[in-house]
């Protein structure tokens, strides 16, 4: 495996591990707005003061001053106020800053990865299952079945995918299952074409003729003989389809047609910060970098799989 493919695998692995571990990581609730004044649009690596009052109430301040044992003077925005001397004060670091509502961007980025990667992975699985099944059926059946299935595929390819996604999302209430189904149902055509072309090449091989002569059913030939022989192609397409599905989910969420708020997604985070790029660039830029990094990593993995894995027909295996 190439160095780029190893790096891509590491990037995807880290994001998947972080997304799976999100519920147990020491992160705040990504939907909670603790303070829309003191914590609003804090830049990355900014400290804020967390003040716990004697009754247990927590407040935040941009600046705290205390003289001796007297009351605490706290600034929230441009306003100063006095707090009880018994209040406990500590600094809190916001590694990636906060958003327009004072929510911790690190928490929202991690939980957004959970939503975006899950939607992208499930959508890629749906697209790959549909495309592989149709490609196998068309390539092995041939004749009228092949022509009908390919004309259906051509018709689906002729429709602009993003337009169809927006149309389907607009007709129904946005949700994670809807995003998965719409992306998967509009992304299978390339896989079907690729699989069908490879199956046509393999259908004249001796191991396929031998299976037919032995009385194997078409389903058995497809699953036990042809599918293992196109494993490299399917693996490459799976990697590419995963990256493209994550990107499509981000596009839908950016348009407000993907996973609905308050569930954070990378596309939704980019949409929240698109109007504040000059004074709060981190809100949209950091999720954008994460999204682009995952897509590029899948491309590297696909290149590595294509170059390193060779799957031989059944009769050539030891």
C-alpha cells in the first residue's frame, strides 16, 4: 500500500474512532447553548471564565476581576456585574472556539462527524448494493435483460443528481434515513456500469463456463464465482462511493435538506458560518477542512486498493 493510501486509512480510521467514541468523550452537549453572550463566536484556543455560584448555577464571563476576599467582578460582553465572593471561578479552554450561539465547536465537529460519516457510510452501502446487483444481473443475463437494465441506468444517469436529491428531500421531511435513501438511490449507476462491464469480460472465462457446465445456478455463479473475481473493482468503488456520499450529505445539509437541526452535521456547520467568514472564519472553515480531508482520504485509499490488490479467478487460486 502506498504512503498516501496509508495516510488516507489513518485519517478515516481516526475520524471513525472519534465518531464512535463521541458519547464517552469529555465533550459538552453539542446542542446546548450555555451562554449566548459571553461565549458567542470565541476564536480557537480562547479561554473563558466559568463561574459556579453558591446555589450551583453556572455562568460564563469574558473577564473576571477579584480584589482580596470581596465580590467578584465579571464581564459578560460589554457589561460588568458583581458576583458573590463565595463563587468558584475557573478557566475553560475552547480548543476550536465557539459558534454564533456560544456552543463548543469541537463538540459539534465531533458529533457532526458521527452524523456525516454514518449517513455517508450507509448511503454508500445502499448504492453499492444496488449497483453491484444490477451490474451482475445485466452482465450475466445479457440479451433483453441487459438492454432494459442499462437503459434504466442511462435514464438515471441523465437526471442531474443534485436536482433529484433536492427534489426528493423537498417532498418529504428531512431526516437521516431519508438522506441515506435518497443519496444511495441516486448514486448506484456508476457502480452498475462498472460491474456490468467487468462481468461481461469475465463471462467468457473458462471458470464461468465450467460452473455453468456443472449445473450451477445463475445466482451461485454470480455470488461464488464472478463476485470474488471483481473484488478489487468493488473495493475501489466502495471507497470512492463513501467519500462522494459524505460530500453529498454535506451538500444536502448545507442546503437545509439533509439531517435536520439540532443534530450537527459538517454540511450544517458550514452553512451556519457561511455568512461570518470574515469575522468568525473558524465556524465554517474547520468543518470544511474535515469534510475535504475525508473525501481526499477516500481517494487515496481507492488508489492504494487499485494498485495493490489483485484478486484472481477461482481456478487460479492455490
